[in-house]
């Protein structure tokens, strides 16, 4: 039985899908462990896998970013980022670019020592590492340990050609088209980060692995054996052809049957469905739930345009600020059981995060996407091109536009939704686990022989 350790940064949006994959690997015959910060031990328990306490970055987000205990400098960067999202797409991306070194590569030496200690204690056959955990990938490279790369966001997070820049959206949705001069500033910042990270990788590798092949371009460093994209195999994504490397498009990391969140949520949804014809979920993710101005505009727009629709809102630490919008038709909560609710709502409004996007597709729920930062613009582009929802610019969105967009989805499902729900249903974490075992040289013990591998080259 192979032993595998899955390493995640301390962000619930990253650790949750990795824990689901860990559970699927365990069912396929693997002794699996989730390695993450202590507050995420519950995810390992839910998945039925072992847990390894491991912190790989100073940043953290246990479910509501502003309520997560973290350092003063990390909290200040979070506030600066949230403020930048009020100014538009490029200001938000430029702020993220300025923070990238502190956020993603603060202490590679300490991380390398921690990975070495984990390996000495558990001696796994191989690892699965979150692609955005750059110091972990660097550590595994320096130590000469086998690993697979798990890409938690849009596939463009892993550059597919030399001119591709991490932090610059591969494509933009129709409602957000930055000016050329703004894009030039963003590309300049991204190139500086590319050079800085690559130089840091080279210095660390030179000290700790002088006899190994140099790591090369930092943002492009990935497993030479297998890369897993937590994403659907859309035909317009760039083709990737690397000798010896398998590219697996797993579709999503959603458990097949989400557990009940309890009688309170069961009762709430039962009441709302009995009193209103439609039910809409609004959730902007664990960071962007702080934008209560956008949440308020969404609620007002939906209720004005579709009074027959009830709304459930995930407001994070802004529950008190949203209290004035709560009534019999609008339920405001700090957090919501999103995956469970997607089986019971008619539409969702989200920020274009990878988890929300793929979970909606797996559930067949149409979505209005409001991209603020990161890979959300590329995901919003794919949503439009796949015809599974609509996109609005959150910095310019009016209440009327919000209500009209949601009303459109409630009246008529997008043309591509049935097709891509079917594709998502044929994939998923169990499919990914079996193919990943094959790619890493093992046969599944889950009772059936793994099938072929889906890759860009094979589509």
C-alpha cells in the first residue's frame, strides 16, 4: 500500500479540496495523510485520513479571513488587498503582485527543514503538493522526493509557455477589459515577481541541492510526473505537452453526497422553499465576504427584480453590517454549508473562485460571477465561453444589473449547463485518485482497473 502525504497551505479553500482528494486516494487503497496547519485537522478527520501538523506560510484563512488569527503584517496586507478591490481589477492584481513574496515565499529555508522532518518521520512514497505552495515544491525538488502537483485554481496558474506570466489573467470576461496601459503595469510587476522568485529558488537550491538540476523558472516548477488540475477540460484551454508528465483534469473535488448541516439549516431551507418560488445563494468566498457593500447591492437588486425569490447570504464577519437587510426572505449567516445548499438552490452569485465555479457545475446550478482578483477573471471568461452563467464587474455593478442577471438565470438555464454538468459528473475526486495512482506507477485497489488519462494532448 503506497503512503502519500498531501501538503496544503493553511487556507480552507485549498485544504478542503485536497482533503477530499486525500479521502478518494484512501478509498483507492492509499495510506493518505493531509499535512496542514492544526486548525484544519477536522478536514482530515472528515475525509478519513491521517493528519500531519505542518505550517508552510505565515498567512492563514480558516474560513472567515478577517477572523483568522494571524500576524500583524499579514492582517495589514489583507486589509490593503480588500481596499484595492474597491478600485478595480488591475489595482487589486497589482496589490497582490506587491504582496506575492511575503504571501508565497516568506521563508523557504524553514519550509525545507519542515518537509525534511516530515519525510524522516513518515517516509511516504510520494507527495501531492498544492501548486501555490512554492516553498514546498522547492523543498521537494531540493530533497529529490517524488511528488505530484495539485493546481487548486485556474490551469493558467501553471504557466504553459515562456511568455505566460503568473498574476496576469490569461483571458478576461466581456464585462472587464482593462486599458492597455494598466495591463502594461501589471505585466511589469508580474515579470519582476517572476525574476525575484526564480532567483530565490536558485539561491536556495544552490545551498541545499548543488548537485541537482537547477529548479529553473520558479512559477513553472512542477512535478515531472503528474499535474492535477481541479478544473474541467474545456477545449479552449492551452495544450500542454511535456514528455513523461501526465496532465489530469479532474473536474472538481466535491464529495458525491454532502452530509446534512443539521436540523436548523434543513428547517430554514424547507421554509424558504415553501414560501418562495426560487432560492438564490450569495457567497463571495472567505476573503471577499468582507465586501458588504456588494452583498447589500446584490440583496436589494435580487429582491427588487425577483420578489418571488428568497436569498441566503454568506456574510463572514459582516453579519452585523448586513443585519438591516435580513428579513423573512433574506437569511444572513457568517458561513453557509455551500456544497449542501447547491443541491437545493436555483442559482448562485459568487466571486469566481475555483471551488465555487466547479461546485456549481457539478451541481448543475447557474451562476452570476463577480470577479475581484487572482484567477477569478480567467474563470469568469471560461464561465461565459462555456455558457454556464453570467459575469458582472463588481466595481461598477448596479442593483438593477444584479437583479436582472440573477432573474435571467432563474427564468432560463444557460445553454451549456447540462453539457458541462454531465462532464463534471463523469470526473471528480474518485476519478482523479485512480488516474493519479496510475500516473505515479500504482494500480488502484478500489475494485476496478483505472481507465485512460485525460490530458490536453489527448482531447
